[in-house]
């Protein structure tokens, strides 16, 4: 019965363990995409287009991506250190 876990919590399946994901790939790809967008917006700015807000947004994206990569490095370092 599909409503059995709602009525009786003892019949619920145990929750799966969380998966440790490599965030370096996600943060690296995101930062790379922001860097590509920054280059494109700088090229458009060089051709007298008004793309200064885009340049600012892309710079912020790259900075946040680098900060997340630094955070992930130290988080993984703590994870490996505590696992020993």
C-alpha cells in the first residue's frame, strides 16, 4: 500500500547515504563558461558596444567561481584529513 509509510513510519525504506560528489568539475566548468562570456563581452566592448554591465557580471561570475574552487579545495582537504 502506498500510504503505509505515511501511517506507519516503521515500514519506510531507509534513506540512502549521501554521495560524495566532485565539485571541482562543476565549479570549473561554470567558471570556464563565465570566462568565455567575459572574453566575448570584452570583444563586444572593443567594438564600441555598450556591454559594460555584462563585463561586470562576467567578472563577478569568474570571481565567485574561483572562490568556490578555493572553498572546495579546503573542504576536500578537511574531508580527506578527517577520513584518516
